[in-house]
C-alpha cells in the first residue's frame, strides 16, 4: 500500500515536472530554426525549418508530442546536428551512472566507519579530529577537489590519467583508472557531508536505553552498537544518502566537464552552449526523472530498514 501511494505521488510529480521543464524551455528567448540555419536564412527557409522541427504548432500539441515520444523512447532530433537524441542519451546516461555509482560507493565506504568512529569517540581527540575534517571537507566544492587530485595523482605522481573516458568493455583497466579521480572528487566531498549525519545518528542511538541495557548484559560497546544500534541509525542515514544521490547527479555535471567525461553533464553543457534547446529539454527531464526515482527508492527502502514506518503509514 505504501509503495502504491508513493508510486502515485512519483508519477504525479513527474508529470508536473515535465510541464514545468517544457514551459521553461518554451518561454526562453531565441528561435531554434534561426540557430540551426544562421542569420542569413531566408524567411521561407526559416518557416520550413520551424515546420520540420514542429515548433510552429500550438504549445499543448508540442507538449503532447514530446511527452508521448518520451514514453515510446523517441526523444526527437537535435536542432543543430539533426541526429537522433535517444541513442546519445542512453550512452551518456550510462557514463554518468558509472560515475555516480562509484562516487556513492566511495562516500559510503568512507563515511560509515568515520562517522561511527566520530560518534563512539566524540569526547576524545580522534573523534574531534574526524568531525573537524568532515566539516572542512563538506565546504570544498567537488570541482576544486578534482583539480587538487589531478595535481597530485596525475601531474606530480603520474599514476592516474587526468581525464578522458574509456568504456569498460573496451579496456577494463583503463576504465577503472579513468574512473578513480572523478569518483573520488565527487565521493569524498559527499563522504564529508554523510560522515556528519552518520555521527549524529549514531550519537542518538548511543543515548538510547536499549543500548545501555545491551551493555549491562555484558556486551562491549562496539558489540552493542553493531548488533542493536546501527540498524536504527541507518534510517536517517538512508534519507540523507538518497538526497545526496540527487546532489551527486547534479554535481556530476561539473565534474564531467573537469575530467572530460562524455556523460549527461557534458551533453547538457554542450547543448546549452549551442542553444540546442530540445537536447537541453530532454537531458533536464532525464535528470529530473532520475532524481525522482532515487527519492522513490529511498521511500521504499525506509519501510525495509524500519518496519515501524510501514505500520505508521
């Protein structure tokens, strides 16, 4: 029942988002036909091109065609190159998923043990140091972290490439080497943010009576925390992790440009630079849909992590 309700909200939000994205692109100044043909195009040729693009029709008809095409996998054709957008979107989205997935793994692997350590030793120097470093890391932009990592590992040590992209099926080793620095750039900054939430969640759990009872029964603090505390601490952490996945998708736009990675972010920035509005519209819609899907999955995951939430809803 919870899943059905959340799925209904997801579909409604997705429909509203599509209207907002389409309306925003429709009110932007500029004529796609003029952009495609240049300033010397004749009025007759401009009219033919607008008809070919379908932008001379009423806006509701254009919206219906666009949204209908999305459901059937037809994302239209670029106003600038004339190429089909759908295959490019699929290829670029796969690249972005690799980057975001790797960054998420980095964030979780770093944040969970450090956040737990900071909470368990919050009155000791080690806990204070971890908390301070996490606050410092959260203030660093991902692109700046990327530049620093390139300077260290690509320029000075020369053990990793400074940019570029190799598909995993072409050369797995080159693929992994190329993925390390961009994934660390995104993941370490997100790990700093996530560490603070893990610390806060574990601190709350450490003050619970059931954990004191577990320790009174003879369990060491670490055993009591692992057996009885981490599951409850995971609920708020999952919430933040879901929100961070959305942030990672947006952050990937900049990091892909820094490392010359052909993902959705690079595709979006290239389309904005050439005023290819239909490509911008499609990429933005895909990013919005991806963020909403992540939020839906997080909501469903709540009920798996904590059955009390399923009953409460």
